[in-house]
C-alpha cells in the first residue's frame, strides 16, 4: 500500500509539473508579443525579461557550480560555445548551469534515503537514486541543446526578412556597412535575437573587420549555416570584384524558396503527427460513446436470458 501510494503521488507530481511547464511555455509567446507591442507603441522601453540567471532564487547556484565546473580549457570553451548558441551570454551562465547540475545530482542520494525511510527495498531505492543522478548529469545539457536548437530555428526563419531589407537598402544606394545599422534598428521589434547578432557584427566591423569576415564569425559562433553562406557570398564578391547587390539578391531568393520548402514540409508532416493523438485520445472516447450503449443492452439481454 505504501509503495502504491508513493507511485501514485509521484505520478501526480510528474503530471502537475509537466502541465505547469506547458502552461509556462505557451504563455511565453504572449509575453513576447506584449513586449513587442509596447516597443512599437512607443510607451517607453519594454521591461527587461527576467532571466533565470539573474533571479535572486538562483544567486547561490554559481557558488555551488564550482564543484562540477570544468577545469580543462577545452571543455570550458565547449560549454561556453553551447551557452552562446543558446543565447546565454551572461558571465555567470556556466557557473549557474554547473550549479544546477550539482543540485540535481545531490537529489539522487536524497531520493534514495527517502525511499528507504518509507520501507522501499534497498535495491529499488538504490536504482531510483542512480536514475535521478544520471538524469541530473544529462538533463541540463539536453535543455541547453534544446534551447539552442529553438534559437537557431528562430534565427533561420528571420534571416530571409533581414536579407531582403539589406538588399533594398543596398539597391537604394547605401553601402553594406551603412545598411546594417538601419536593418538592425528595424528588426529590433520583430526579430530581436537576429538584431542582437547583427549588432555584434556591426561592432566587429567598426573594429576593422570586413562585412564578410564579421558575419562569418557570427555565423560560426551561433552555428547558423545560412549566415556563413552569406558571409562567403560577400567575401567572394569582394575578392573577385563582382556586384554585391546581384549576389545578395540571388542569395535572398534562394533563402526565401528554402523557407517556403521547410514550411511545406512541416505542413505535410502535420497529417502524420496528428494521427497518433487521434488514435490515442479521440477514437477511444468515440468507441465508448458509440459502443457503450450497445454493450450495455447486450449485457442486459444475456442477463435476462440466464434468468
């Protein structure tokens, strides 16, 4: 009975946490939309987003992260690159992530002890603690990769719009260096992440790098193949003296067609993905509603026949 109660409460807690996470993720778009509306409406600057890295509740995580902080330079650089791809540029990003891993790792022995206190067999308690500790080592990295993948997807979707605006500015007579600040200012409300990356490229251009080299460095840092391809187009145009406007126009058309193909591919996959929720959630309810009365009548008939 105790083990059944523990399993029931664990399942209830897991479902509750999953539902709350889904609600938080679904409300994120509304918060971003409200922030953009405030910026466009001119009601002053939007309130800065409250990132978890700056919260007071996680102020102790960086000090705790010194336990699992990588001492090797290559490993530290690898983790820093992953954080950068995920859009976490805070100086305490790596210590905070390592602190979260350490905190989750300490939950393993705690779970093992709690299982032993409620008379769970020692082997099962040890397995539960080992599973929690293993998940503690894997889940932060998986979350970081998931966040980086979502950010790269958003940057990939916004790049064709930015490139179209760059082509319009260059065709209007501006140079690429003069067009970049204008495009960045226009993208600040619609695509803030791409605008921030273009601001980094703009600062590197002010330090003496060419436009192609600056964009190539940004593309390598955020792992965006389209931006690296744009940098290669600009570098080749400058090297061989070709027209930059025509090359950018051709590349912009190719990016727009590629984005349309990705949208069509996702639309084709939607019919297959919706099949499993339909089979698992809708069809059982339909069978209960349609076949339930018939099954009840058949049962009643057989009951009367036995009497």
